């Protein structure tokens, strides 16, 4: 499985911005969960069906990575195209 790393470029209350390190994708969203969803939607638009082979990682600079699928949350369901 490949990985696309999105680095947060702006983080304010109600506004997050992230940019992919290896692809020309820039995302904005009000919450981390929505940012994660928008990154997946952008990969679908950019890569088509091949998006299934990519894992999304969101990094704060310079802190540790974090994910919308943290402890206590159910993992997102994989889109039907990947099954």
C-alpha cells in the first residue's frame, strides 16, 4: 500500500489547511474529521480507482502525525470501488 502525506499548513479554530507532499492537492476543512474525508475525496478525483492503493496520513509540523481514525473512533468504511 502506498501513502500520501498531507502536511498541515494552517491550523486555526474552525479552519484547517493541508497540502499533499507528493501530489498537487491542497485541502481546507473546518475539522480534522472533515479534512480527512476531503483528502480521500481529492485522491478519488485525482487518481480515480487507483486511490484504493493509497493510505492518507496527515502531519502537523513539526509534531507527530494524527489521524481521524484515532482511539475510540470506528475506522472509515472503504468506498465501494475498493471492494
